[in-house]
C-alpha cells in the first residue's frame, strides 16, 4: 500500500462510489482527507465510515466560489493541500439528433469545466504547499465511442486533454496531474450499466478480464498515482478497465431504448 502519511487530500464526489473508494484508500494509507459533494447527509455518513482523519465540506463543482471556498476550507482545517482526486461527474443518454444544447452543456459543466475549476483551485493551494499530485477520474468513454452518449464521451475526452495540458504547465511547480480511465464499475451512477443484463453482458463480452469493476480497483491505482512512488509520472491517461480499451466501445443503445422515448 502506498504511504501517504502526513499528506492532505481533497476529493470531489467523495461520499459515494469511486470518490469514496479513493477517500478510503487515502485514509488507509495514512493521509487525511476532505471529501466534498452537494448532499450533506451522504457526506456525514461517509465521514462516519472514514473515521477521525476525514472531514467534509459541501461543494458544487459547477460554481467557482463553491469550489474555491471548499479548497480554502481544506487548507484551514488541515493546514495545507498536497493531493486531490476529482471524481465528480454526471451523464446523459440519447440520440445525438435529439440531444439539446442545454443537455450537452450540462454534462460538460460538471465533467469538464467543473474539473477545470477544481484543478485550478487545487493547484493554487498545492503550489503554496510546495507541490502535490492531482488525479482526475475520467472514463474509457473518453477513448472509445459510446453510441447515444456523445456528451459524456466528449466531456471525458476533453478532461483527458485538460489533464495533459495541466501536467505540462504545472510540472515546474512540482504538481503532477494524471487521469484514470475506469471501465464499468459498481457505483450508484453506473448501476444500470453494471446490473441490467443487456448492458452488463455487453461489457463483459468486451473485457479480457471479464468482470465488473469495484471502486477499490480504481482507488488502488489512484492511491499509487497520488503517492511519491509515482513521483516521475505525470500527464498520463491510465485505463483500469479489465482490458476493455484494447477492444472497442460498448453498444448501450439496447439498454437506453428501454428508458428513453424516441420521437
């Protein structure tokens, strides 16, 4: 297990799913963590599970002030910021011809602009602390097409280029930035993908290691990238997906057709 002793972390969407898994790995590795999300009830429950080395702050990643205030609260609480995991994300599904501009922009506002907003605030605090490591939670959808998921795919592809650009700029300040690209994982957001047979079986057929992922699969990689063991790794986009990205993207249209009325 990587050693994160003495390190302070900020994790978006840290109350559930992959974000919570990352927060738990950080605490288990000796670090302290501030988790954030919009719902205070889930944050309180998550901190109770994480223990005394965790705290929470409400935060909306689509709002500049909310993000800046949450990062500032982390520094006030723990004294510095060394690590960050940007796991907040949302999605939508439907044919491109029926997707509204507002819906497309809503997904980018969280998955791309929201991460930009977080990276900017986190990096400012890390520069003041002498350096750090940021890991963005992207998706295999940033590398492989997913029919009826154009907004989500575009947002994650943009996030991966943001990661590379940020790594290029921030390296001189001692701040590393990487992306992890999960495949399908058992989380609340991906519940239908992982459990409904028509989509679950599609994913399993495309993975050399044919099983649905767990948050800990992603969290283990994230903890490594945050740690000094990865001190010469930056600007990388690393899939954790059972090998899915060496094949092709899934066809999830049969799943979406059950839930989305077509005009």
